[in-house]
C-alpha cells in the first residue's frame, strides 16, 4: 500500500497521526533534523512502528529531499487500510 506522508522534522517528540491539508496525507513528526536524510529515516521508522510492520517493510517511493513523501508499506491490505484510517482520524 502506498501512503502519502508529510514530515515535520525537529519536533519535540516523534508521533504519527492526523491529516495534512485536504487529502489523505498522514502527518509524521520526528525529533530528527532534516540533515543528511536523518529526518527521512526517522520518519520511515516511525511509519513502520505506527503501522506495526518491520522497518524493512517500509520504503521511500518519492520525496527524498522533500517534507512531502510517498512510502510503500508491505503487508495485508485490509490491516494496513484500517490502520491508516485510524491514524488519519477517519471514522
């Protein structure tokens, strides 16, 4: 499953949840700074934890140097979809 995320580097704590903008873009806040890919790696780890999959099951598709990224998550579609909806705050 592909998921659009918006990364907020340099946050007080790491958290995954909420919507960014009008679409289904998941907000990922990380404590790491946006230097040398550290925020991207921290975001991928946070997404893996939030979706309850291994880190190696989450890969970056687009947005290596952007706050807006698309990640690919390997796993059961039904489980991932329900988890995404929960994290986005959908009913």
